[in-house]
């Protein structure tokens, strides 16, 4: 694959900084886009910001970069206020690199000139040497004299990354950097980018709308909704033990059943499940598609396959089961030698079942 990094030089270490938001608010006029966000990103840490469109992810990035000014609250770099009631440091003086969604490369400049563009305060020779080294770091050392239109989408993304890391910023901000790539190329370039970030050891904040990408990239994942951080944690924790129904739905497609919680359990047509944290009352039972295992007919819970699609790594099944108005969606990794209309037995892994109070969003 032409976009793969075959050979590149190791990334020199940056002096990573601590980035913090303290009760930050921002408004674009009518409504608040950011509503009192407090968030700390440790030196050398990669934090993914994820959430639905319009939740404030990109605005938070722009506030850190200095492209927007908070209406209240503070943004701090290593404990020093860079935006707030007492001070505003201009973007070029923050030591923060910003990588845009569309790469923002100048078409009339060579790749070397694009990377050199942000290297101010250096002699031309020193700037060209540093820009050339940055392109070598991303595996494009032989493409310095070419123009962006001569490169693939993945290679253009790597030029943009080279330009971002060339000044050795203490913090790197990335705004959906892989959204313009096809799925196979995205996986390769994302892995290469993460390897370079790890080598450089810069603090990094990555904005994405893709839950899987957020978990792949981030040491921690911050889930935003309506201008607030609603949940934050390491990827496995936030996926396996979400604190809200919103988070559970965002990180995984769910089969949802309404039930009644009583004495620490909920009873459903698919079985009884623990619900100690819910209390008494109406509950929503969320069953992940991967919770289901197929058995022979007559074993486990009864079901009938009504649809079966093979999609590469998994089989997607729709199964009707007694007591349910709609089929459940199951993702089965093992080979499935069953056709639509066949009766099957079904087993459910309780570790893949989450229960939330119906009144809690």
C-alpha cells in the first residue's frame, strides 16, 4: 500500500506540557457551545474527545489553540493561564500545534515548503533542515520537492502531521484528522500517527466522532454531550462500565428492553440480571449484540433466525425470541451454518448486559 510508512527516522522527544480547562464556557451567540468544562490532560498523555455533532469537541480544541476566546473560565498550560479573565496568549505564542480535518496544505507550495511554513525564527537553511527531518519522520523524506496534489490522501495527512510536529510543540491538537480517509487506509495511517505521537511524547488531544477511533487513540476518552463532559476514563472502563445510558448507547449498539428493578435484579423475557445500582423502579436493560451465543435448538433460550448477513469478521443475525416485539441483533464471531427460518438455542453472557434506571439519561 503506497500510503504505508516503510521507513522513517525516530521522532525527537518534545517537552510535553500539562493542558487544563477550568470551568470553561463559550458561546457562539444564542446558546452555549461549551458549558463549564473542567478537564486536565497530563504531559505526554493522549486524550480523545468524542461525542455527537455539535457537542463542543472542536470548540474546546479551538479554545486551547487560541482561535476562540472563552466567555468565562480559564485555559492553562503548565499552570500558566493562556486564556481567561486576566490573560490571552495569541495562538502563535502558545507552543501548541493544530492539525486540521482537511489538512489545510497550500497547493502552490511543495511538501517541504508546507512543512517549513510554520517554522518561524529560524534561518532559511535551519528551517529547511528541520522541515526535511520532519518529513523523514513520517516516511516522506524522498517526496520533499513534490506538491500535495501529487500525493495520496494518506500521504497528504502525513505531510500535515509533519508540519504540526516540526516546531516540536508541547501540545498537539488534532481535529478529526482521519475522517477524509477510507476505512482501510484510516486504520494504517491512524496506527502510524499514534506511533509518531508516542515517540515524540507530546501531549495530544484528538477530536473524533467515531467511538472506536477514540478508544484506539486515547489513553483516556472524554465523552461530551451538549457542551459538557459527561464521562471520562480509560477506554476499557468507559466501555465496560459506562455510568449513563447515553454513554452505553454511544460506545456500542444495544438491544434495549424495558423492565422493573426489584431487590437488586431485573426480570426480562431473556432472563434475570443483576441491577444493584439501579434501585427500585423502571429500568432499561441493554444487551450488547456480542452477548449472544448460538446453541442447538432445544438448548438455552428458544429463538428463530429471521435474517443472517456475513460481514467479514462477524455474522450479523436477527433473532426473534418469545416475549419480545422486535428481533434482537446478535454479532457472532464463530462460523454460523444456519439459515433464516431455522430454530436455534440462545445463551446470553451476563457480563455483556448493562442496566440503567429509566429516569436516568
